[in-house]
C-alpha cells in the first residue's frame, strides 16, 4: 500500500452460485496484493448475463460468501447488489462505491476471458470513468502463473483508442492513467454451475458448505401434505 497516495480498493463481484474454492483462491491473492487497501466481495442478485440460469436464493449466496471469505485480511463482503432490484449492473456498484469512497482509486477484478467482451457490459464506458480493470489469467491459459502476451481487450469508445501496454503489464491511457492492470495470479479452473448441477460440496469452502448442504437437504425433502 502507498500511504502517501489515495487508497486503492478492489471490487470482486459475481453471482457466487455457489461460492467455491476457486473464488476463494482468487480473493486470497487479490487481498494479498501489497498495494491493495481493501478488497470488496460483491455478490450479485442476478447477473444480466445469466438470467436464464437457476440461481440459489440471494440471501443464501450472501451468507455463504460471508462465511467463505471471513478469514481473509482487509476483505469485506457487501450486500449492495443483493439488496438492489435485479438485474445487478456493475455500473451501479461503481457509482455507489465512488459516492461512498470519493478519495479511493477503484479497480474491478475480472478474468481475462471477460475482458474480451467487456465492451458489451451495461454502461461499460461509464464504468471506466469510475474504475480501472484488474485482469487475471484463467487457469486454461498456459503458464498462468507468469505474465503472458497481452490479453484480448474489448473496450468501448473512446477508451479503445491510443492505448499502450507498459512494462508493468498495464494498459495505459494517453493521459498516463492505467486503465487495465494485468496481474499473474492463479485462478483454478472450477465451474460453479457444475458444482450446483452435481451437488458436489467438495469444492465449497467450510461454513458455506454447511449452509449449502442444509439448503439442498431441505429443498430435496418432500413437501408436507
């Protein structure tokens, strides 16, 4: 952390449907970045990109996230998107974060596969007015523990003009401001949808595992006559 500069906050969002050890591994590494002041975990009520999928109840996913990430330093789970009417737009969260923490530099943590379609997000251009993007490699990328060639970038105009990658793996705006920061953390290849489909608790962190097991047990029980 840089005590002389503004605090730098990372926002790690998703449906966490359910939360699993891959999410926890990414969050642990994000929280451990030496320059990061705080990590905010933000479960979505309903992702605009996953409206056709079955979701666990929002309150359950929030409780599971709080259990899973409770031991991480400088980490807080926020209920902002859970409490807002769905769908959950990152732009609304970025605006709310700026209002709540006007001095902070905000970063949104996303996988490199998501970066390739970022321009399709609701209000993508406005999001970049409030926050930069932290990009981590997916586990299917070779040697994910090392910086790779520049990932495919899809930014909306005017953010897609005259950008260059610098020696620190940052995509820099002509005014010198980093827009995308690539970090070589490990992102285990796990599928939340497969975990939910197979009802496999092995990759669900303790605490969250007990909550999910209880929910699945109750949902499988026959209803009273």
